[in-house]
C-alpha cells in the first residue's frame, strides 16, 4: 500500500510538472507590446493637471521558461498650469519618456498570472526642453527668451516629479492577472487589481 501511495504521489508530481512546463514553454506574451489606448496617471506628483501615457512592455525571454527581464517604457504627456491662471491663464505641455526596469515571474498559484518586480531605483526620466510647449493668453505674453529659460528650468525640475509619478503608477503592474494572447499572437490582454483595469496591447514589430 505504501509503495502504491508513493507511486501515485510521484505520478501526480510528474503530471503537475508537465502541466506547468506546458504552460511555461508557451510563453506567448514574451516580446514587445504597446498599449492600444493611453492610460491616465492619477498620481498628483509634479503639480500637473493631467498626465497620460502610452506604455510599451518588453517581456524578455528566459531559457528556463520561469521568468525574465521586463522593461516598461512610458511615453508621457503632462499638462501643467502656467502661472496662477488668473490674470493671464495658460498651460504648459511637457512630453517625455520614462524607462522602468523590472523582472517577471509566473505566479506559482496561477500560471495565467504574472508577478512583476519593479526596480524603482533604476527608473530614468528623459525630458527635452524642445518637447515643452506653452499655450493660452499667458503664453502669448512671454518673450522668446522667457520661454527658453522656462523650458530649460522645467526640463530639469519636472524630471524628479515625473519619476515619482511614474514610480507610483508602475505599482499597478505588480500583479497582472488572466494574461491572454490572441491566436495570431498580435494582441495581449490582462487585468490589474489596483486599480482594477483591463488592458490591451498590440505586438510591436509584426
């Protein structure tokens, strides 16, 4: 009886391992994906009135099929008020990118879910003063020299604020659930818990 029990346990372990391997071997989500629709970054950091971003996710391969590097790129647009908005209202639009490195692994409790570890200390934000624009009556009152000076200052100051906003937003991807790839492998979908949101991405390069 003991021998049969051991044999049954061994068989069960083999079956479980085979099932897990079959899912892991078909890591259809590996590759580069870009969000179909921009996301809204809700963190109020940087004093922006609104921040939206297109997201690219690069799931790296791993020879052991148990995890890999992950790169998340935010192409963001932040809209900030110009001045106090009373006498001469206006707005400033700041465009830039943020690189968020991390690592993905399978959730051992559910291989349709992925666990993502974000390397917050290595987040890099890039803002070029040429991608900062001014609009509204307040902007019309500025001289070219004033615009140039403000753009240079904003490019430096906004980087720190946007890093905080991006870092806070990236936490939504700590656990992504119900990861699905379309049969033609061109569309990726998954859910996040906090906030609870459905995401859709298109594969890049196909």
